[in-house]
């Protein structure tokens, strides 16, 4: 498990007309003793894989010029084999797509890595982990969804933590080298159970950008996760 819990604020809950300022609001140097956002989580939705539409490559390209925070692009889209590699070419740090959307996730991961980014695989709450265990060696991140993808502000589904516990054990055994990330419904009431289950990186949208002081909210979430993890291990 990485040294300190990572926090990835989701700009889905930010002001889309002010993304440069919204990314700066969670950057380093805002809260004493906290390093700020580790990754900026960018939710790309195509109105086909999920029933919602957000933003795409042109916005990501602009955002890359506006912030130094590594971009964690979460592609909730069909045909990631075609559409995912360009995010890597543009300079995203991590490009994650959905297992449910691809017939050959390893091939997509290879293309993402060849284009210079980390590759992430995401699974929806009802998607089992087991069928993907063999291909996870081709990935750098596993993104476990703890809400149905599509919208911010939904309630955390704690049943997915069983998948987190399983992958945590495998990673800790040294069999896989993965960042275990969770996305959906993470807030002050839920982050501790996710941390105890073994999450490395926590996406938080409404809990960060819905707060009066996003950087302070982020720091508070990290402190809770760190303390819950200490008690769990
Ligand atoms: C939902 C997105 C999430 C969303 C999380 O489909 O993948 O990243 O922004 O929002 P909260 O933290 O409000 O559940
Ligand atoms: Zn997301």
C-alpha cells in the first residue's frame, strides 16, 4: 500500500466554466501539512455507455495546459479501443476505461501505455473481479466503482468493498502491482470503511467541490483515511 492515502478530486462536481480555477483550488500549498490533490479525476461520459454526457478530449487538452496536477481520466464510454489512446497521447497521467465496454481490455491497455500513460481498468458495482484477475498484470490501476457510473452525488455501495479486500490481498502478496482506486459516494461518512478495506486512491467529487473550502475538505478526507488505515493494519 502506498505511504499516504491518495485523493483524486472529481471535477464532475466543479464549475465547468472555471476549470482552471477549480483545479488550482485543490492544488498544493493550500492547506498546511497537506500536499493537495494527487490526481485530478476527469469523468468522460458519452451518453451511450452511461446515460450522461460530460466532456471530451478538447477539454482535457485545455485542462492539461491549465494545471500541473496529473490527470486521472475515467472514460465511461463505448469503444475505448478507439477513443482511449488519444487521452494518453494528449498527456493524461492515467487513462482508465471500463471492462464492460471492451472485448480486449489488455490490447487497449497496451495502446494506452505505448502512448505514454498509465492504464486503468474500471469495473461497475455489479461486475465481478474474478474474470479480470488474469489480465490485471497489464494495468497500473484498478478503479472499483462504488456507485453506478453516470452521476455524482450518489450513495456509496458498501458491497463493493469485498472486491477491494480481495485485490488488496493479491497486491500485498506481490502478485500484482496496482493502485487500488475507488470512485463514488466517498465522503466523511464512507472513506474510513473504504480505507480499512485497502483502497490506495479515493475519488471524491461532491465531498470536495461541494464543500465551502475544497482543499480543506480534501485534507480532511486524507486524514480520515490515514487514520482508519492505521487502525486496520
Ligand atoms: C460517477 C463518476 C464519479 C463522480 C463521483 O460516474 O465516475 O467520479 O464524480 O462523484 P461523488 O464523489 O459525488 O460520488
Ligand atoms: Zn469517475
